[in-house]
C-alpha cells in the first residue's frame, strides 16, 4: 500500500522562503529541535523558527561551531550530539528529558551525502547510520516528550536512485556513495510513514520533505568538476537555474512542521510547500516521490529492522 500523494494547494510554492511560510505565525508557545540546525538549510530553519518565537534546541556534533553560528540569535540553545554514536544519542536525549520539557516540533535535518566509504558503530554504513538510524534512535529516546508533536524528516529526491537494499543494507558487497546516500533518503521517507502510523493516537504526526536543489555544505565531498558535470553549477561556481536559496530550501520543512492543512495527511512526502505528486519521470530535478518511499509495508519492515539494530522501539 502506498500513501496518497496529491497537492492540496497550500498557497506557497517553490519560491517561498521559510520566512514567508511563518509570516504572522506565533510559535512563542513552541519548543523545537532541529538537528543540523547550525549550517546550511538547518541554520535557515532555526532562524525562521526562532524569529517566529519558538525556543529552538540545536544538537550539534561540533557544539563550538554551532555556538558561533547561532551567536546573537535569541531563543536558541546548543547541545552536544553525534548521530553516528548511539551512546551520544542516549546521553543527549536523557539530558533533555531530565529538564521535564516537551517538544512541539522535531526537524531531522542533519546528514551526510556521497561521502567516501565509512563505517561507524558496529560496522554500519555511515549514510544509513547517520541519516537514518541516528534519527530513529533520537526520536525513540525522546518519545516521552513527543505527544502532539510534528516530526519532520528532511529527505531528498536522491531517493529516486534506490529503495532499501534488503539483501545488502550495509554495502558489504561493493560500496557506491550515491546509492548509499539514496538508500538513506528513502529510509528518511519511510521512517515518517511508519512513525505517523504509530504516533497518531498520541497526536504525533510525521512528514518527510524534499527541500529542493540547494548548494550548501552538504556537498563538501563532491569535487567542483563533478558538480559542473552534474549541471549543478557553472564553471564560475554559481548555481544552475532552478536551484533554491537556503531560505527557500528551508521553507518546506517549516511548512510541514506548522501547517494546519496537514492534520489529515500524516506520513506524507512534501515538496515545494505542498504534498508531492507521485513521480512521473526519473528526472530528480522535476521531483515528486517514488512509490518505494511511501510504501507502508516497506516502512513497517524498515522500522522493525531499525529497532533490531538499535535496540529501541518506544512506539510499537
């Protein structure tokens, strides 16, 4: 079974910014958590939420760098967290829960893309471990604080390249950096599908979002010549037509985190501040969502596997 995916007419679009989406929205009663919230899209997400009045917690693998990036931004705080280290996830979550606070918004935005083959923890492939399992563990650890929350996973049209490789999840039989990234982005989308199914009775809703094509530090592992060959940038380094600014790229995540239009669309995959349509081509720049990224059976299977790998399941 695949989730229904059709535009609902949000009034926003590809050129909308996170500030546009939150104009006139009062989040002063909200507490948000944004992983990766001190760089690239995450920084724009943090800024927009904070300007709308939210208290924004930014977990960071490099807390000093996060403090520098957020200096002078009212309503923000930094905590130490390495998503590739499940013990670090536990310590961060326990410290937060000890404060007695709850969360209204969680945006899982931190991630890596197309990095050299790297193994973390018990030998897990780094994209899957960081982009998916780290966030899976974090949300499960934070379960007591999440009744009524919105949880948004930042996915990507990169999911077009691969579903879940059930026969070789950890790339033991030959590593491909793009397929590894793609699998992790499909996992982000499937995580939202099943989390929403499990959390709906507690008022929790989950969404996955494609932010669009944006040049950020996420591309740090991709050489200039390769970005030119991909058509992402010109020889001068300027982004290609159709690329968004970071503020535009952050818009769909904050829309998914706050829009009342989504109350009856939990688990959906969003793009350009609306529900994405089923992908009609294999052109990632056109976007949309492939059926393997919204399949409920695949989502349940991934949840069970993730629970087995991490030893966590606070929702089932």
